[in-house]
């Protein structure tokens, strides 16, 4: 039976033994003895390990092929999981290094495109859900697509011009184009084994835009050719917002569909919009030019001939006579009465045959608004009798999954961004603010902060997208020193850095580790020293958050050297300077600060250079 325990000063380790004592005094004595013994055991383990200097000396001499790694995690119990994952990688020739994340994208098919700082250089890479780098390249990319069918594409600018590439789920580069300015392809979308590309051919005789598809190896599938329909829409280079919507169709700017099987471009009526991806063979388009009638189309749709109405086109399965569609997903369309219509359309979710499946009319007095379905749930928001806003989710039968929960709310634009978009990939999870704190609501109505119960870990971060069981956490503004990270919805994993492995021990000898310089480095112990300010980690190795290239700030009370929001004390003790750090979880450690000069110090093998 679950129990609730109060009065703990910190979160216990996973698997910790619960001991019952006869009195508070006995409990306190037992705890103090246990803590003292644990610290002594940790110190004894530390003494038995070699220093970084010793490690590199022995690696260079060939006596050892082992790299000690400091594992840091903010989630209780995850340290052991990370250690076990690293042990599985261990063999005589494996090196693992970690680098801080600088930019994130949502996970898809257990893969995510990220950017990270590697020794002061920004790299773009693909990671798995353990943070392992599967593919990397220096520089940032203009566009990185989500993974679909185990494939992803990118577009990037190089000194030679814009190029694109195709990568598989294992990080293998399958194809890279010639520069676009030299007649190379630029990929705009992917679906069913076809990559839709643009090609611009310019020479003395012609200035021509061509379009077609290639496979994952760059071989032409559908002929790369000009098309009058695109020219009539004044389209040239295809927008990177082109999207595969299923059933062999790629949507371009809500105005044209590309049919992969036939390689043909299909006209949509002026002002038309595709409301969502195909689901069970159907989707809905808006016939804005013709009385705002929405139409259900199937895979047989082949476009609308010029000057013809949508209901005369092949593949139109049903026409809604009244109302308008807000969203369409998982076979259900959220519809309402159009402005100016005399005939009322009951507010709710309709199927592709025009039947009302879920009515929201009973909540109209509460100004209810709904979102679109994903994973069997759709978000709803409404105003209570107390004039506050409440949220919940409904299932495909229209049942509220839990009693509406009061949230901090200003206007419906916030609903669109914070709830509707995030839910599109979250299967019932909502991101909201409750009583001034950032929270997640799970599909069963549980309110929590993923990964940790201490909000200070999230300082400077804001919730992003939910996808693949992870939520992206991004800096609130460009001045925030905190690096972005992923937090798993099951509260077991935080990914704040990537792990790069090398199987060639000789690469260690080629890196910028200079043994003579290290041995000759002299330290000073001035009468006073001020550590406050902004520092950059400039060495080949790092500690905690201070990985190579990371920015570390000491503000007099807090720092981000070990974890994102430590408290610290810096003082002189005999003939050395000491930095005592306490993390938000109550973990404490003490490190000697080796001072080289006013602007350079070393802490725990990490070289820091003062920036300001």
C-alpha cells in the first residue's frame, strides 16, 4: 500500500533501506553514522583511482586503456542506469566523451537531431535516447527533418553552397548532393521512399526550375522536370514546410498536392487548406472559394480542374453542407458554425460521413474549446463559474479523462501554443502553468514536474515539445546560461549532454593534451582571489556542467559548475583555495581551485578562462 513520508531533508537513493528506530534521537544517531560511513567509503574509492595526469601518462605509455568517467544525474536512481549503460560499452579500445547540448529537436523513431559544443566548436548530430551520438558534422544545419521509415534528410549551407543529405537511423550518410548553385538537388519533403527535390538549372540558354523525386541513394525515381502548374502559382524553390500527409501525397503550401505514384502535381481550389494528415484513407480539405464547404477526400483524389468545383473532382467522398472545420486528426474533425451562417452546426467532433460523434455543446456556456486528437486524446479548455480557466482531455468516446484542472491562463492564443501544439505529439500529456509553476498533466490527471520535484533545476528553462517519451527543455532567453536538455515523461532520464565514443586509442595521443605543459604548469596562492564572474571551459575534459566549451557563472551565491543551480562557498584554506558545492539535491563536494593567474583557473581537471 502506498505511503507518504514527510520531513526528509533530501531525496533518498534508489533502493535505500528504510530503518525504524525507537526514538528520534536513535534515528538521528543512526543517520549521522550512516552518512559518515558512506562518505568514508566514497573517499576510499576516490583515493584508489588515478588522477587525470596519471591516466594520460599511462595511456601514452600503453599501460592502460581505460577512461574514468564522472557520471552526474539530477534524477535519483538514474546514475546507476547510466553507469550500467557505459559498462556495456566498455572494452579495451573504447573512449567515451560528453559534450553539452546547445539546441534540441523532438525525438522521432527514438532519434533526435541536436547541436552541441565540442571543444568550442558547434557540431550537429543525431542521438539516441541514451544520448549516444550516431552521426555528427561540424557546423549548424538550416533544416533537419524528423525520422520517418528510418530515414531523415538535412539541408545545410557550406562554403561551396547549399547542399542536402540523407541519413539513416543508424547514423549512416547515404547520400549528399552537389551544391544547389551548381545544379544539385535541394530536398523539401519525404514520403514512401521518395524524396521530393527542387533543382535550379541556370546557364546561357536557360533559367529553369525542375522538380521530381529521388531515392535514399540519390537515384532518380520520378523524372526531374519543369511543371506549368507550379509556374502558374509563381512557385520556384519548394518551401521546406512541404509535408507528407499520407496515402502517397505531399502537401505544398496548402495550395498544391504532389502525388508520388504518378509524379503529378494536383491543383486545389484557390484558398483551399488541407486540415490534417490522411487517417484510414481520408482527410478533409476546405473549399473556401465555394461557400466554405469542407470536403472529405480519399486516396483517389487527383486534383481540381481549373474553373471546376471541388465536388466535381475525382476522389471526393463527402461534402459538408454547413459549418467549418477547425482541426482533423485520427478520423475526427472538430467543427463549428461558420460566421454568418443561419443554420447552426453543433460544436463537436464529426466523422468522415458527417455524423456528430462527440458533442461539446453541453459545455458551450463555459466557452469550451477543443484541440485535435493524438494517441486517442484531445485537449479541451473551458472557463469555470469562478472565471478561471480549466483544462482536461477527452477520449475518442467524448469522456473527460479527469475532472478539469485550474491553470494559469491569459488568452486562447496561449492555449494554441502551450496545449494544442504540444499535445499533437504527446498522447494526452498537457504542458501548463499551475499556481505560477510549470507543470505537466498526465492522461490520468496527475500533476507533476517531469524528472525532479525541485523547480530550481528548471530555472532558466521552459517546456518545449513532447515526443517519443521525452520533453524538450529550452532556455527562456538568449542570456540564460543553462543548457537545454531532454526530460523523460517517466521521470527516469535527463539528457543534458551527448556521449561521443571513439574506438581508436591512438586518437587520444593526437588530441591537444600536452603532457609537458601540464607538468610545467605552476599555480599561485594569492592573499585574495575573486572567483565571481563568467568563465568558459577551454580544456579537453570537463566536470559536471563544465564540459568543454560550456559557460560557467559564479554569481556569489550560485553557480552551474556541477549541476544547473548549485550553491557554493569559495574560500582560502591554509595554502590553497577551496570550492565547496551543494547541488539542489543536497549532494556536496569540495574541490581545490588551482589558480594560474587572474583569468585562468583549474577545478577538478577542468580548465576555466575568465570571460568577464
